[in-house]
C-alpha cells in the first residue's frame, strides 16, 4: 500500500491493485453515461438516418480522430505498454469514406475542419484512457456497419470503412488492447487519470460533433 497525491490535491492511500475492480470494468462503469449520451446524440442507429447526416458524422469524426491520433503518436512510453497507437490509427479510413461519399471531389485532409479542443493525452494513463474510447468505437461500429448497409446501402467498400473497423479482427484487437491495459500496474492516481481522459474524450468528441468547440 502506498500514499499518493491525486489530481484533486488530496493525499490518498492506494489499495493494492487486487483490491480494486479491473480497470476495464472501471472505465466502462465510469463512462457509461457518456457512452449513452454520444450514442443518442449521433443517432447513427436511427431508422431515419440520412446519407447527409452520416456524411456529417464522418466529417466530424475525421476532424477529431486525425489530430488526436497525431498527439497519441507523440506520447512517449505508450508503445512500451504493448499498445502501439500507430497500428491502431483509423483517421485515414474516415478520409477514404469521405472521398467515397463525395464521389465527385475527394477532399484533402485540410479541407475538413480539425478539432483544436482535444483531451490531454500527454501521459501514458491519459493516452490509454483516450484510446479506450477510440478503440471501443470499433465495437459499436460492428452494429453501426450493419445498419449503414441495411438503411443506406453503404458498404465498407463504399463509404463505410471506418465503422467496419477491424472487421473480423475487431474482437481480437479489443482483447489485445484490454489485455495490455489490464497487465499494467496502476496506482489509484493513474487509474483516475485514465478515467478522466476517457470521460474527456467522450465529451469533447460529443461537443465537437454538435459543432461547438474551436477549430484549428
Ligand atoms: C450509435 C452509436 C453507438 C452504438 C450503437 C454503440 C454500441 C455499442 C455496443 C453494443 C457496445 C458493446 C459491444 C460489445 O460488448 O461487444 C459498445 C461498446 C463500446 N463503445 Fe459504443 N456504440 C456507439 C458509439 C460509440 C462511440 C462513438 C464511441 C466512442 C467514440 C463508443 C465507445 C465504446 C466503448 C469505449 C465501448 C466499450 C465498452 C466496454 O468497456 O465494454 N461507442 N458500443
């Protein structure tokens, strides 16, 4: 057991890791409300989802994923955890989807606005908390992908690559991410930093999709 100063400045006694809930369960529980909120506000599973609404979501996701992935690539020490952000980058899939959806003019990366109000990912716990959200989107993506095909005729080959995610490898990729995160020895302070980053990632993405925060 050890003492540490948490983000709120209070000293706390860290119980040994075994006495706390597994970190993935903690992340799921403490972001449940944010997941529900973004699921509702995006309306991706709506029976009335239009091609235009979907296109806007892809555009906003691209504006969030691309700069956040760039920051994650700069977080030192992340690859040593066994989670390689480079192999999990998916902003290029969003760009490919934008090109497929705007058949006449493939947009340049700079053409769609990029979010400047990103969550902090400068430490390994914060980066993993943000990646929990980005990676988790591939799970719901499996349902969304089927809905896009049924409702709008959008297939992975024609505008639906991002939500198709890792395809058949989605479960495997999620388990590998979970295993790497679960294997870390985390203090309560690191766990808090991870949860805070996950919550902030859901919230900033949600606000960005609603069109409120600043662009770069
Ligand atoms: C309409 C939109 C969405 C739907 C219907 C949806 C649905 C789901 C479903 C069904 C799961 C559980 C999958 C499983 O256990 O195999 C899941 C997990 C998850 N989703 Fe979503 N999702 C949506 C959007 C998002 C978005 C936009 C994000 C992040 C940006 C996200 C992040 C996550 C995360 C982090 C998990 C993992 C939860 C855990 O710890 O088990 N989801 N989602």
